[in-house]
C-alpha cells in the first residue's frame, strides 16, 4: 500500500512540473502573456510598490497670471468693439443728411408772447442747414437771453433734425420814460420795448429818473424801492397805487409820486420809508388842503410832525419864512400846515429839519 501511494504522488508532481514548464515556454514565446503574468504576481503580492509619477508639462506663466491675461484680453476686445461702434455711429450722425436743420420750420417755439419769432430766428440764422449735433446749445441760450423781453431760455435737440426752444418772458411792472418816449421796465430794471401787437395791454405808473444809460445795478436798486412803494400802498387791498400817474426815483431818499384825481394832480414827497402811513395822511387831508390853498401843487410828507404844502413853488422858501407873521386869510404857498391832534402830529414850521 505504501508503495502504491508514493507512486501516485510522484506522478502528480511530474505532471505539475511539466505543466509549469510548458506555461513558461508559452510566456517566453508571447510578451503579452508575460506582462499579464507580472500583473497577476503584483496583484497577489501583499506589498504594493509606489506608482511612478507621470511628468506634467507646465506653461510659461503661472496659473493666476494666465487668468489675468485672459481677462485683460476679453476686456480689450470689448472696449475695441464699443469704440468701433461709437466711431461708426458718430460718423453716421455727423455726416448723414437726416440730422440737418433743413429750414426754420424745424425750430419749435413755446412760451413766446411778446418775443417775435423773427427775433428768435435772427439768433438761429447761422444754424439753418447745419447738423443738429453741431448747434452750440449753451451759446444759443445765452444769446436768446440777451433779448430784452427774454428772462430765461432753454434750447434742446429733438432727433433727428429739430430744435425745441422754450422762452420765459419778463413781467413788466411799470412804464419808464426814456429819451422822451415810453417803454416798459421789469422789477430787475431791464427796459423793454412796448409790444407792437398789444400796445394798450398794460396800465402802470410812469417811472421818472431811470435812464437806459444807467448801469443795470443802479436801475435794479431803484426798482426795488418802487416795488416796496407799490407793495405798501396796495396792502390790505387799498389799491392806492392806482391813483399814481408817475413816480420819480431820481433821489432814492425822496420818492416823489404824482397823484391824480378829478380835481387835478398833486406831487407828493414820500421820503424813503413808511410810504403807506405818509400816503394815508395825504388821502385824509387832501380835500382840506384844497379848500385852504388857491392851488394845491405839491405836499411834502417827509418830516415828522408837520406837512409842508406847495414846497416846490417858485417862491416857497421866502413865503415859508414869512408865514410866522401871516395875519390870516389864505395860507401862503410853502407854509407848514397844522395837522389835527387826533393824527398825533404837531406843526413845526422848520423845513430844514432832518428828514427820515
């Protein structure tokens, strides 16, 4: 039995050795099979070797720098494209016939009442047949505001080929006598021609003592006094200014107003302040003075506690000096008039007293 078993084992070992030898011969004949065998051996090995790193080829710039370069290139392309579009549009807008002002019909006006269209077109004459983008809007605005009736103006482009002009006209507040003829004046002292289309539209007092050769600052200061006078006289709806025919502003310290009524005109000296209170004295006593004086020509209300009647008469000063010895009858011209006590005024016949 022992011998039989030994023979069997020996045969199996021989067959296994023969198979291994045959397999090695086949591997030697086939390189692919040898590689597969090596892989199998490595998989079966309990200890794995480190993988060999594959070398990576790097660029000339770092990654952050390369990203920035890309962004810069994109932005450059965008700017270049925008510039190209702008140049194209600019060339088209400045050279195309569509943007030219063909005639005065392409100019739209609004807000004009006393300013004529011909005055506006005289300013814009050089812009006809010009490209609308080449019209100097600010310069035209300043030129339009040089027209006396124009207080402010605005000039706008309306594409493709129109201009819109809006005018705000000055508001006159009085007539003014300039070189023997009458014109209008506003609160800022700007003198304006009478409108040809509406000559009888306005009803104002005539201002004396302002000329067109006076500086605008001087005219503006005197018109401020006039505005204060009218404001005070018309307080509470009294409308005393409606009885004034003219106002003399030649002396800012002595505003003189000519007051008219059915019985004649009287020159009233109102000083430089308290216009309403002084004018009320005139209104209250004017009829009384007419009965006392043969002819009432002027009244001086500038002095406290006295009223001087007819101070502008030719011999006023001489008559005033003699008034203290007057023995009755009609009060002489230039005399100081006694104001009733209920008016809280006392007659002080001294014309040289300092006025207010």
